C-alpha cells in the first residue's frame, strides 16, 4: 500500500517565496539591476525626463516651446527610424553600418526619377524603399551565405553605395520638387507662428517623429507578439539551439537586414521631403553611429539576444536632446560628443551587468 504524500510547500524566507534555482538579489545594487532588467524603457525614460528638465531651466523655458521641440523630435524621428531597425539586427547578433549610405541613396534616386523622368514622388519613394530592401538582401546574403562578418560586409556596402551616390551627379545636392500632399505627409513642415498648435499645419511639424512612433510600435509588437519576433530573439540568444528546434536563423538574419535597409531608405526620404533637397552627404557614417548609440542607450545589447524597440526611440530622443540642448544652453557643439560618449559607455557597462545578473539567476 502506497501512502499519498502531501507536497511540501515552497521554501520561504519570511513572507517571500523563493523559487528553486533562482538566485535572490542579495544587495541593493543587484536589486536595482533586477528592476532595470525588467523595465529597461522606464530607466532610460527617467534619464530623458531629467535631461528635459535640465535643459528647460537652462534655456529659460525655451526648450519646450513648439518651435524648438519640433527640431528635437525631428532629429529623434530621423535617428529613431534607423535605430529601431538596428535593434532588430543587433538582437540577432549582427549590425549594419551601411544604413547611412542607403539613407542618402534612396531619396537621391527618388528625386532624379522625378526630375528626369517625371515619376511622381510617391512612386519614386516606393522605388527608393525597395532599393533599400534590396541592399539589405545583399548584406544579408553576403553575411550568412559567405560567412563574412556583418561588420565587414556593411563597411564594404557603405563605401560602395556612398561612391555610387557621389558619382551619379558629381556629389551635388539636388533641389527636390514639392508635390502636395506627399511632402506634408512625409516631412515638410507647414507650421508657422500664426498657426494653432492643434491645426494640421502644427501636425506637419512633427510628422517625422509620428512616422517613427508608428514604426517603433509596429516592431515592438513584432518582437513581443509574433513568431518572427520570437525567432529573432532566439537567433541572437542561442543560434545553435534555435537551429536545433527548427528556426531558420539565416533567413531570419536576412529578413532583418531587409528591415534595416528599408527603414534607412524611408528615413532618408522623410529627411528629403522635410528639407526639399537630396544631398549625397546627408547620410554620413556619423549618423549610423548615433543611431547605434541610441539603440545601445535604449537597452539593446551588442552581444545579441536582447533589445527593445521602444527603448531605441527613447534613446534617440536622449541623443537628439543632447545634440540640440547643449547648444541651446551655450555649450560648444563638440561638447555633445563628450556626453554622448559617456552615455554609451555607461549604457554598455549597465547592459553587461544586467546580462551577467540574468545568467546568475537562471537555473
């Protein structure tokens, strides 16, 4: 006769239940890291709020005016679109340094098609985005099929595309035609001092940022609610294990390279619609580095396996705030690079510490 045994309750310390195999934080430092690992967006959002308060007081209340804030959000939108695409790649353990060249090439082709062949800007924009996606396909295939590190692959396409866009028209900027409502929808600001803050013209002052918010929200849902998002995270977390359970990791990486190319092209088109000019030098490599910085500051690990789309948008806002706010309070333009470098180093140290804590707390 076998006697039924009553299951033992979980071991407790005081009123706290301890799960078997999970290390309980011992120090205040580890407890803070646990909170940051769970709410990465909240931690960088606090930093963003502190910066806004600082620059608001430092500029005598000018920072939060609609005119200046539209400039900050414009830069946030440009960086955020590229940063969120880099997040998708960085989660898989890859990176794309060629996005700045795609940012320049796509709108340049759009404007040339409009001027030389009379192609509507909307059609030219679609062709430009498709071109960016094809650049992503090229980067992806070279990386996964020929086993070339993505850092090297995309440096090569960076110079290749930059050379093409400079060669096309002798490196001369081209004045872009204005076609409404295309320009107003995709970047041109119609907002003037006499317009109401709640008018259509006021909305056009923030259209680059609004497009970025939509893109970030879409990719945040993809990462958290779709099979593709789960496979993207699995590819970066444990590529061997992901392959063993049937994830087509090479295909996942190629798809994310395509997202990066398409988003970079779209960001360039928005930038051209905003300034009515296609400049082959608009997408300098510094733009790529700032976008990667925004992704890292927002909580994405360069080691792969973890990242946050929403965090990249907040990170882009932090970078844009530093770039514009420091100049507004009278600092030299080069000083923003110092603060940005410090922010990147601190963010990387924090990411490494959080990842180590996660590893120690697993079974």
